[in-house]
């Protein structure tokens, strides 16, 4: 029986849930930031990033349990490239200020360092349980530092305090996160089935369909942030999600089941796709120093670079 129509409905319905859930997540996060005098950047790096990164955590851990190491690693690495290439590019096209803010040294160091840690861990051909535990420990340490300094940073920004009851805003964040998780999984199922009809290989499905699918929450949350003029929250969401993906999602996956796979598959991801994610990270740090120009050219540079990368994966990834 042909389920093409069901796959298309799942894809469209997933997008709808992502859009509505992201609006609630960002709006609730904005109110929480104003209630506690915490900077929107810190909320983006923590609350919003956690909510939008739930799909990466679920998919990478499940893939590791099933013994699909390349899917688990490919989803995380590919999602990081999608966050910086697709999400940041689209957000910059809507709100150029998203890429005009200079990334703090602390966050830039963690962004680059998390990928370098993966590269180092893969040197022996696997990410062990101990590696995974160390990843998660490093993530908790980073989050503790963020929350500890967030209020002081919030007091330095000009924000209108929100004294309304906190409960509805927390509920909005929780509901938005659940909608995002369901929407991402639904859209990924539909997209994955459609990709199978096209004959794409498993590795490319992980690096493209699954990676883009798990980045849809960041994309819709980023668009919602841009529409609300929250450039700091949008930027924080991208950076925080990437750090979460590597240290928390990949760390939990490895802690549950060591990521060990065919040396050829892991080597390809290690030497081709991890450097691409690193390149996008460096581009994020460099963009604010480039001269401003018309036509939102910075967003075009980022988005075009990602489309070229996807085009290359698609051209080399058909099974057969």
C-alpha cells in the first residue's frame, strides 16, 4: 500500500506544530527573561536551546541504542551545520542584526571547543561511555556558569521588567517544547520516508534529512525570535543548541551506548563533516567583523554556503 499522501501530510503537519510550538517557546522565554532580569541572550543559550534541542537528544540516543553509530553522530554533526548554515542564514535574512552581534569569548570558545572535543574523542575510532559522561559533565558546568552570570548580564541590558505571574509563561514554554518535539518527529518521519523514495543512502539521510529535521525547531524558533526583534535570543538559541547537541545529546547517546561503527563511516564524518561544522562556527565568529552592506549579504553568504554543502551531500549520497 502506498502511503505517499500520509507522508506528505505528516511533513506539513509537523511544520505546523513546529511553527506554533516555536512561537510559544520564544514568547514564554522572553517573558521569563524579563521577569528575572536575565538577558535574552542567556535565555536563548539555556531555556530556548534546551527546548529546541530535544529532537537531537532523542534521535541521537535512540540511534546509538539501535547500534546506528553513523546516524547518531551524523545527526548531531549535521544538525550543528544546519543550525549555523540554514537557521542562522535564514534568521539573518529576516533580521540582519542576528549576525551583527559579536559572540562573547566564553560562548565562542565552548562552541568551537565542543567540536574539537568530538574530533579528539574519535581519534581512537569511538566515543566511549566515559567520553559521553565527560561530555555531559562539561555541559552541566557550562550551563551552571551561564545561569550564574545571566542575571548580572540582564541588569546591564535595557529591558522592561515583567511582573506578571510566572506560571503561564513556564506553561507556555513547556507546551511549546512538547509541540516542537512532536512536530519535529512527525516532520522527520514524513521527510525520511520521502527521502527513501528518492534512494538516498543512510549516511546522507542522517546528515541531511535527520539533521535538517532536528534543526527545524531551531529554525522556527529563530524565525519567531527574528519576527519579535529578539536578535540576542535568536543568536543564543543557535549557539546554545549547538553546544547542547555535542555535549548533552551526543554525550547522553554515548553514555547509554558507546558510539562505535564502521571505521570508514566514522572517518568520513570525522574528516569531512566535523570540519564543515567547524567552518560554519568560525564563520559565525567572523561575520560581525565584516563590513555592513545592503541586500542582507551576510545572511546570503551563510545560507548559500549551506545549500552548496547540501548539494554536495545529495550528489554523492544516492545509494546504488
